[in-house]
C-alpha cells in the first residue's frame, strides 16, 4: 500500500440470517491482480470466494502454473476446459508454448454423469480416473496451450 495506515476498510464479510455469506472488497483487487499478478491479491480473491461458497466448489485443480479453468454441463457429460495462461502474464509476444503440469483434478459429478469415462480431447487419450462419493479424480499430465476434458 502507498499509505501505511488508513481507516478505510479493505475487506468486509458478513453472514446473513439465512446463512448466505457476502464478501465486499471496496477496491479493485481483481484488476490489480490481472495487471500486476501480485500473488497476495490472488490469494485474497480465492480465499474470499472459498469462504463465501463455504468451501462447496465443484472443481479443484492443483498444480504449477497460471491456469484458467471452466467447467460446463452438457447432456450426459461434463466438459472441463483448461487454458495455460502462465506465459501470457508477461504481456510479451508468445512464440512458444511451454507445457506445465501435472495437474490433480477433482470434479463434483452432476446428476447423470458417472465419471467412469474421462478423456483428454486435445491430447487424444483416455485418463485413468477414480470415482468416490460423487466426485471424480484424475491427473492431466501436461497442458501446453489448452486441454479439454470430457467426463461421462
């Protein structure tokens, strides 16, 4: 911070009477994180989301690098799109994709999806997966630019 001490609140949290949780950050941490890639801003934002969601998130991805992950529902399957943004944060022209990984992935299965069939569509290979208590777990060995995972 430029000002070492201030009376301005930087983070407010509240649990409503119905149990819902609200986080208000009256600062532009998301833009600052996008522009400066300060790890502290990323940690603050992710912790705020986890707290507000009561840790009930349908996706967990653990591994090296800076990844963008989007989970979709389609008829009879789920699709996970993982994009490698690790080298895009430098704002320089990208002339080579350097794979990062491996990634341990955990997905909460939606109704009608067994999780018994997991395939990496970009790599063109099936993945060994384990299903337990409504969750499927598997490993993506590496991601160069992006990977699409079909879970059926």
